């Protein structure tokens, strides 16, 4: 019941803030865009900032590339880099906090592996952008085809 009440409060407050007039098509579009934006921003994109921030460092991207081949210990991950083990451990902590890798306890070893859920969340977001980009290109193809048709009719 609380969720339903909160939803109606959410819709009602944005209804008025968007200047929606009942029967006005533009106001409804603004309301739907606003609701979609807030649902996108607060519900489905939880943690993406942290994930992409973790990927900003080339060392972390290289660690993820190595982990795509399979599990590895800290020493195995540190081998190709000119860094101390504590420095690599700090990079691993950032990747773990971002939800991109998981740690498993095996005696005294702590092998790391890729976290499927974290990678899929980023892939889902990028897929949404790919879809939007494809739609934009399809619209551009339509416009260019119209221009070509108009030029051939003019000549």
C-alpha cells in the first residue's frame, strides 16, 4: 500500500511541476518523460557511476582483461605490472566495490574472477545506447533517402 501511495504522490507532484493540463498532449509527454527519467536515474542505473569510474583507470581495465581469461590470484595479477602487491590490492578493492569482480577464499589464496552481474549491468546500459543510436541512424537514412528522391524528382 505504501508503494502505491508513494507512486501516486510521485506522479501527482510531477504532474503539477511539469505544468500538465488534463487533455494537453504536450503536458502528458513532459510528464511521461520526467517519470521515465527519474525511473531510469534512480532505479535501473544503480551503481553504474561506480562501475564506469572503476574502468577509468587503465590498470583496472587490464586487470579485467586478464580476468576474462579466468580466475587469478593477486600475485598472478600483479606480475605484468611494475607495482607493489598492495597497489594491485587497492585496484582490486576498487573493482570489487564497483561489483565488477568477486573474491573467493581458497585456503590462504584469494583468487578473483569477473562478476557476471556487474558486467551485465554495464552491457545492458550500453545496449540501450546502441539501440537509440541505431534508431537515430535509421531516421537519418530515411531523411537522406528522402533527399535523394527529391533530387532525382527535381532533375
